[in-house]
C-alpha cells in the first residue's frame, strides 16, 4: 500500500528575510574586520610606530622644526580660507537647487560633481594653464607683479576646487527632503529673507552643514595632488603638510615624515569621531523631517 506523503514534506524550508545563518553573519563580520585591520588600523599603527621609533624627543623635534611649522601654518591658513568660501557656496547652491526651478539646474548639479570626476592633478594643471607664466593670464599677472602659481593664492584656488562639492552634497538631499511650510509661514508673518534664513532654514540644516564643513576641512588639509602642481614645492614657503611629508620621506628622514603624518592621522581620527556623531544627528534630523512630512 502506498503511503501518502504530506504536501509540505517536499517543500523547501524558507528562512525569513533578514535572518542569515549565524555562520554567514560571523564570516561577514570577520572579513570586514580583517579588511579594516589590514587597510586602516595596520597603516595607522605603522605611522605612529615609525614616528615614535626614536623616542618622544625626536618626534617633538620633527614636529616643531621651522619647515614643519611653516607647513602646518600654510595648511591651516589654506583651510581657513577655502572652507568658509565653500560653505557659503554650498549653502547658496543647495538652496537654489532644492527650493527653485530654473534653467541650467541640471548643469549646476553636474558641475558641483565635477571635482569628483576630475583628477586633482588635472585640476592643478588647469590653474597652471590659466595663471602660469605662459598661461592665459600669465603675462598680465607678471606685468603687474602678481603671483598666483607657486604662491599661496594658487594653493588656495586648487584646494577650493577639489573641496567645493562636500558642503553642497550634504545639504542638497536634506533640503530637498524638507518642505517649505516653515519658511512660507515666516514670510507670511512678515519675516524678511535673511530673518527666514537665520531663524528657520539654518537651524533645520545645521547638522548637515557641520557635517559637510567637517569633510571639507579634512580634505582641504590633506589635499596633495592639486596642491603639488601649483605650489612649486618651496620648503618653508609653499609646502603644505602633505608636501612636507613627501620631501622628508624622499630625504630618508622617516621619523620626521611619519611624525608630521601622525598629525594628519590624528586629524583623520578626530574627523571620523565627529563624523559619526554628526551622522547620528543628521539621521535623526532626516527621520524627523520624514515623520513631519507624513
């Protein structure tokens, strides 16, 4: 006599979505941690190990050397100029893109992304072709004794170019997700344009703005390619921290190179910590915006 089988006996068991087997989960975690250890934690350990290889005294001597201090000063000045300018541009561009419809809007969005697609070295060459001695404006600048290439203005221009998308790219999605009800209410109640911006718009985008400024500052202080093309590599005058590190390394001054590199590494770790905090606040703000929109 044939035995009847239950229809469900031949049906494969399906696991609920999102509940992976424990082994797969731990393999993914292990691969991720190994990848981060090899590419992130390992190099960081090498940087600090080499910087302190000859002791604290040698480390401190490398950091406070006149050329190192000049590089740190130039890097800080460059970031202090580039970041506020990019912040103003980012707010204006994102406000225009998110709040208004106009001809050329798609072109503006494309141009904002341009530095992500162009090599930093190419962007440096663009400034050389414009303001170099044999460039488009070079003869006029030389005639009036104005120096842009191989001077601080060229470094600032190159840094601005490679960093200007960061603020705008953080603000645009948030401002597009927000409605205009609060701004329109403020205008109806008699607030002016600046009052509406400072008291309504700015508080709603402050965490995304700080996040974009943080990323912009980190990139500005660590930029190498574009700055290397326009700086001229004059020690103590036109060398930023990344360029100074390269010179020290090429001169086999490994302790000095890694000591200055450790300062950039500390900046990177501080940036990551602040980035995590701002991301948490930004996600909370986006969630509140979506909840308000519903």
